[in-house]
């Protein structure tokens, strides 16, 4: 079962879409091989790739990380509910598709405040008959509204997986970012999990800083990088699952005789609330 955005919702939010300025969600879609982007996004994406040739790999690594994390939580950890904030544009293997493939009765609430995502939200709202999906057009900062709406679909008396992939990078203030993640996790019961990924700054990857600087000059919304240690702080008080906070490409990758995948400057982790 799925809650559908009304045509008036989509029309009203579509008026907010700026097609003259590159946008992170559309560039991400371009790097993933999707079709929901404009020439301005492709041009910016190509320029960023010139500054940092491997940056398109981050989008793919983050997407594969999402799939591996959700499969593990649904199939091995008994998680049946997912709150996915900062959803991004629909593509292959969205959270509900991965979760319901393992556990058909899984329930998923998506949250994003990007009007382009709302315009495509129907692709996120398919569901197995046993499960349910819902979509909320809301900003990450509005924690109380997110929790109030999510409670219509999710049972906060049972464990929930909070998905924050590539979204807290849009919160420039560190204390605000840590505080929001903390408030969300505080609202979830024991046994819930946090899945979070974040672009990092690292002396070993200097070209990443140049690519982010280019983006922040020309695109929207602005991005904030944090060090791997700062990313790990989002998991304070939680029980990190192996291998901890690492490059998304190296979080439980599929077996490969060639060894570990190359690192990308998108780090992530999965942790359990005691």
C-alpha cells in the first residue's frame, strides 16, 4: 500500500524547480546513468569529473552501500521499518525495493524537500501488498514534523532503520548536524539502526576538496565536508557494526578475488542503538 502525492502537490512543488542552475540530486542522477537531469547538470558533472576523475564512482559506491546495508538489516537483523531521509531521485534498487525483496512486509517512509524528488515520488511509492511506503516533502531540520508524519506508517515501538545517506552534508553547522541526528535516534527504540554516509575531506584525496569548492561556487545546495573522525562522531553512543566507519566501497563489499575496492571520499557506517 502506498500514499500518493496529489497532482496539486506535484504541480506546486514543480514550480520550485530551477533548471538554470546545476543541482546535486540531478548531477547524482547523471553520474548514476539516469535520465532525470538537464544539460546544466551534465556540464557541471563533467567539469567536476575533470577536477576529480573518480567522483562519479562515489555516487555508485554510495548506492551500492545502501543496498548492502538494507539487505543486511532486513535479512539478517530483523529490521522491518525504514525511515529514509534525503531520499534523492528514484533509481534502481531504492530502499523499499531492496527491503521488500528480502522481507515483503517491510514499511518505508521517504523524506526529501527537493521539489524534483517530489515530482518523481510515485516511483518511490510502489510497494508489495504486504508492505507499505509513504513520502513526505519536508526538510531534515524539521525533526518533529518528520517523526509525527512517519508515525502514521511506522511503529516507533519497534526497531527502525534511520537512513541518512549523503544528506547531513547539507548541514554546515556541526552542532546542528550532530544534534539533528541525535534527536532522530533518541526518538527510536532500542534495536534501531543508523545508516549514514558523508563526503569526507582527507589529505590523501586533495582533488576532492577542489571538486567540492567548484560545486559550492556554481551549484546548489552547498556541501559541507567532514573528516572521517567527524563522520564517526555521528555514531557516538551506538554500537558500530563491522567494519566501522569506512569508505562506502569497503563496507562489506561483495567477495572479489582482486581484493578490497578502491577507496572513495564517501564514508559510511551502520550502527545499532543499544
